[in-house]
C-alpha cells in the first residue's frame, strides 16, 4: 500500500504541473487581432447586436476571456475564429460588394432565426451572445429597408432585353469554361431534372436548381449522408421581374453555380466541389479561395448533405 507521504508528494507534483500548464496557457495568445480596415456601417442598435453575438468569431476584435485560453478550449476557440473570419469579417466589410454584404446579412438573420448561430456550444459559455426574438426583429426591420423591389422595374426589363440581344449577336463561347478547382461548365444541365425553385426577395433574384440522375436518385432514396460520388447540382440565377399583377419571370441572367460530389478530390470542402460562372460569358467568379468560402456557408446545411433547398416532396 502506498504510504501517505508518497501520495502527498505525487498529489503535489500533479497539482504543480496543472498550475504550470494553466499559467502557460493563460499567457499564450489564442488568436491575433489584425487591424480593422473597413468596419461594417449599420444603425447603432444593429451594430450593438452584431458586436455582442457575432464579433468574437467574425471580426478582428475578438474578445478572449481567461477560460478561452485553457488547454483544449484554446484550440477550439482558435479554430472557430479562423473559420468565422474566413466566411466573413466585419472588420474588412468594405472589401465586399454591396450585394455580397446584403446577402451575408440575410444569411446571418436566417441562421440566427433557425437557432444555428451563434453556435450553441458558444452561447452555452457566453450566454450574453444569445439572440432573442427582439434582436431578430431589430435585424429584420433593418434588412427590410434594403429589399430590392422588382415590380415594374423598367431598368431591369431593358437590361434583360439588352443581354438577350447580345447573346444572339455574340453566342456563348464554344470552349467550356473551367473553374479554379477543375470543375467545368456543363451545358447538358438542362437535360437534368429540376430539383427545386427558389426566390430571394432580399436581392430580387430567382433561381432554378437542377440535379443530375445520381443526385436525384440519392434525394429520392434519402441517401444523402453523404451524397454519392458523381452527384451534381446546378443552380441558375436570374434577376426577377415582376409586374403589378404579381406575374414573375426571369430577367437578366446572373450566374450558374455547381456542386460536384467527389469525396476524395474535394475532401478539404466536405466532399463537395463548388464553382460559379458569371454572366453569358460564363466568367469564373472570385479567386481560387472561393470554394472554401462556399463550403463554410454550406456547413449550415450539414443535416441535408450540405445542400440547400432540397425538394420537399419526391
């Protein structure tokens, strides 16, 4: 049997080690806060909500508490902040286009309204960051002031007509466009099955989503965790034109987006490859880092195989 004196020595050594590790952890920098170069400009009550609920992960003003520096916790905090800033950063907000800013703000509202953001694990430790029904009302009231009205918009009608005329005079390029990650534009998407249709009232756009045979079969069989390799989804986006009687039709073509399933090739983006081609010329959008941004956003749809807007019926 271990002597009492020996046990006290061991206990003392363990306690000393714990104190030493904790002291070192508390002195470490979990994440750096780079300079703020272009902060978001919104009404004060909206700004205060964002600072309280979002800034720790989505800005260069992360507030690290002492318990965030503890072993294990510090690694989780560092990962979450890096992922959050990669998706969007309020401290570099002016680097985004007006449409990108508006789209992200609506995404924030939808994620918070669904209870997915802030992350439940984060709010459990930081209860002050929880978003209440009153907070959601504040954010939505502001966002409603940014809604684009498409009713009898003659400028959009003329833009759509001009684009169609240009397409007649200058057909799409014969060579297939290729995205940064190797995904090609696939002109045969129109022979696939329509998966769903959606409308974005925040930016006045409408879209049709097509699924190839592999993707549609997986959806019908509910075999989407994960989707099988070879599944492809295409989303076409147009400006939305609406007349005074509520009739809606496509306006100017905006882009076509692809999701291509290959668990090995695209393992760094949850098994999906992402690509976007803009306008009739099908110009590859963004930079080589764009797919990782897409993957970050699509994590919110993890329960549906990382795919938004699945059909409600087979």
